[in-house]
C-alpha cells in the first residue's frame, strides 16, 4: 500500500474521532513526529503516526501501539494534563518544549493546547532557553558516562544501552542548538546532514566511529539483521510499551534498516539497530542463544569486553567536544546556561 501524508492524516483524524467518542477523560490531542514535518513520513515504505493524547486524569498506560497495516501503525503517547501546568517551564524541556512549539493541534475543544503552545512559544528561541535545552541533553549524557566509568562490573546489555543513549543525548545537545532533537529511527541520517550544515562533518564521523562503525562492513550489518529480527520478535510480546519493542513495530524498523542498507551510508542504521537490539535482549534474558549472538556482535563493535574501556574514553572525548560547542555557542551570544 502506498503511504502518503494525506493517507496518514486521515488515519490520525479517524483514530482521534473514535478516541474522543469512547473516552470521556480525553482533553486534547496533538500530532508529533515526522508526519508533523516536511520530511517524507515513510522510511523504507513504513511509517507511524505519532499522537500525543492528553487526559483529564492520569492515564492507565503511558504508551500504546495500534496496528493499521503491516506498513504503518499508531504510536500513541498518553499524558496527564498536569504535565502542562507550567508552559513557561516547558519551553526549556529538551523534548517536550520543541514538540509543543511546533505540534499540530488535532483535537482541542476547550483550547487547552492553544494556551499551552502560546506559553511555550513565548521567548522559546531566546538564546538562554535554547542553551538550557541543549545543556539538559549534555548533562544527561555526562551523567551516564560517569556512572559507566565508575562501575566495576563487566558491561552488560543495560550498560551498553546506557552508552548508546549517552551518545544520542550528546548528539541531541548539538541538534538542539539548531532546532529540535532528532528521533531515533532517523538519528544518524539526520545528524549527517546537520553536521554537514554546521561545517563540522567530523561530528558525524566521530559518532559513527564511537559506535564501532569504522570496524564493520556492509556484510556484517546484513548478517546481523536476521538475528536482530529473531530477537525482536521473541522480545516484542514481553517488552514494556515504553521501550518501543512491540509486534506492531517490527516492520517499522526492519524496512527502514533494509532501505538504509541500500544507501551510500549504510552505517546510518547503526545506532537504531543497536539500541533496539539492546532493548530486545533486556526483555528476554532467559534466551541464552540470542543473548550469545548479541554478545558476539557487540564485541565485534568494541562495545563489550576489553575494548569497551576504549569506547568509554572515546565517549568522554566526544562529550568534551559537545560541551565545548555548547560553551562556544553561548559565549558567542553572551549567555550562560543558568541565565
């Protein structure tokens, strides 16, 4: 089935109409994600529709997925209205601030979201607010690096997951200076273009090397996809919805990976592949065969075993670069992170 912006917008409107009719706690809904941007929402022929639903009372679940076809699904985040009580503080939230700034309101009969968005947009692009959002990512990354560096235990799947998320937070600290953070499925693809636009292609190259991309081949990546798929499929019924590892998301990842493998930068899939693989392994620790396959792949990348200490040192250097860029950006505008 051909996926277009118009097709997915109709899907979104129909889903919201049904939710509003059935759920009397629903207050408002907004559209987020790639469908709310100029990008083609499909990657490899698969897409999701990101809806954020705001409830009058705390929702029972924070995230859920609804399959529509093999090629696209709804990704629904549910939030309590109290999350939005202080719009002026939300403007410095690293994720919610940028999302609210540019979200598309889909359902808002009481104009709740109109008020929230107006509060967030006021002074949103003030340099001190931009720097605070970026600095929040940098702090998160540095905190994870410190915890990994001080640990005396062999690195496991949780440790590697922390490493990967620290790398992504460092990336998004840079991205936040120019706009909004980059979502997971397009993380390295979009970062390549961002680094190029900044005249700093080394930011992208250093990050790919940090993930082990300099040590692997296209054949390695192709060879890992089947065992990644088997692990994902085994884990999907057991993983927490917040992880994004869900049966309805398998094609969303797999088709994207296959499409990226055919581009001139196949390593662009690396972070998303490794991150989702770690999450899947964490959901099924009782399957040693799949765990062993994961260990072998991550050792080849230098993300396990004796080489991991070198990767931690490289992460430290990468985060130093990120922090230096944030300092330079703030100094050029005469602002500090706490102003």
